[in-house]
C-alpha cells in the first residue's frame, strides 16, 4: 500500500500513534498521543480523520487512557471510564463510527463488569484491536463489491478522502481503486480538491499518486466540466452517516457532485462499512451536521487572509445527499440498491 499507518498503538502501548494528516503531503510526521485531551484535540483538528479512522482512534485512545484509571473497584472505574468516553465523543458530531466504536467499548466494559478492573482493561485493549481489524477486513470486502460495479479503464471521480488515510487499510471509496490497481484495471481518477480543508488535494491526490494510480486533481467547481467531457463513468464517495432511508452525510460538496452525476447520467456510488448506517436516524433531518470555524474558509492555506475582515462565513463540514440521487450503497456485506430503507436492513441482517 502507501507505506503509512493511519492509526495504531505504539509498541509499548503507551501512546496512540497517528500520522498527522494536517501536515500531509508536505511532511510525514507521526504524533504520539498520550492524554485524552491530546487525542480529542487530534480528532477535532483532523490530524486523524475519516469516519472509520476516527472510530478506531477513539477506541484505541479509550483503551489506552482507561488503563491509567487507578480505581480497583468497578463502581469507581466505570464513572471515570464514562468521563473519558464523553470527552472523546465531544470531538466531532457527524461521523457515527465514532459513537459506534465508543459504545462498543462501553458494552465491553459492561459485559465484563464482574471481572477485576485489570482484566476489564485487558478486554478493552482487545476490543479496540478487534474494531481496527474488522475495519480493515470490511474495507477489503467493500473494495471487492465496489470493483464488481466497475470496468477497466473507467474514469472515476471522488470527493474528499475516503482512502487509506481515512481508515485502517485500503479505504472505502478508494478500496476498489486500489484493488483495481492491483489487478491492472488502469482507472483514471479525478480527485476533487474538497474545499475548505482540501482533503482531496492534500490526501487523496497524495495517497493515489504514491500508490501509482493515475490521478488528476481538479478544483471542486470543475466536476461538471469533466463529467460533460465524458471523462467520468462513475462517482465513488465515502460516508460519515447513513440514515435509515438511505440519505447520506459526507464531506461538504458531496451532494452537489451527486446532483451533477444525476444530470449527466453517471452512477453515484456511496461506499462504507455497515457501522456507518444509523438506523436510529430516520432521514437527513436527523443527522447532526458539524459546523467549523470561519477561519478555515477565510485564512487556512493562504499566506494572508483572503476574505474581508468581519465577513459572515457559513462553514458546515458535511452535507447530506438525498437517497434519490444515490445509485447504490456498497458495504462489506453487499450492495444495497433502492429502496434503501429495505435494502439497508436486509444487508445488515446478513452474517
Ligand atoms: O472531515 P473529514 O475529513 O473527517 O471528512 C471525511 C469524509 O467526509 C469522508 O468521506 C468520510 O469520513 C468517509 S472516510 C472512509
């Protein structure tokens, strides 16, 4: 793959190690995070990012920090554990994988509450490892299912970064691209730059280029042009939360790409693990959308502030693509077609 490890525990299991994605592609810097505050800050500032990677980082982080709780009795351990969990849960609101992972860790604690606290800590470490390994296996299967929808030589457009850097291995939207690369499919990938944080320009362009995939960077407002020119045969995007009716939250700008794809008759595929499906969320209106600071729009990446002082800025980090614009949702358990309220349930009931 690309020779970078998105998230792991260090060999002595004293720190959460992440590659700082805010420094890419210029510098490959690994951060060793030890405190819950450092881990929360790294997630909030997108040093580790992408829905599945956030979940894995939070799970490892919780296991790591729970080890330092000094309580010997469960009644003292559990409230301290919950405080850590709440702190990490407050880092970002939209990607449901964060909450799925934290709740799994909580279930683990509850399941073993009769055991000694030291034993519970050991189980937490194993649960975090299981979350990481299941994510890697899910991505590989998403890649296989996704590849079954594609043909060699296709032009593919992607938005944001749903690749290796957003997960444990392979990616979601980019998993079929990597598998196709291994099997000689020769895809031509167009990467939207993805304003304002440039995950497409900095991360997707970087990791695909490093893997030897033919990738062309375009500004977000160029997607229509390349589609009109017939250069795109499928759109592949990741997801942060899938509502029960198939509405999908993903990086801001995704829904615009979906509208364009519909107009040009190009299939629009969403790829993500079943842990991204939130059946408690009936539709788009119930998905919490993160809003971030105005400076990300007006100042970040510019040597001098580029917008007038005092200007109103609206900076939602995600938008929701209506289910009617989505051709299929590809999970590790299979491909869901409309009507999604039925197909998502069905796919999740599979072993
Ligand atoms: O704000 P980010 O960079 O965490 O947003 C990431 C995305 O929108 C991804 O497309 C999504 O999390 C899927 S990652 C496999």
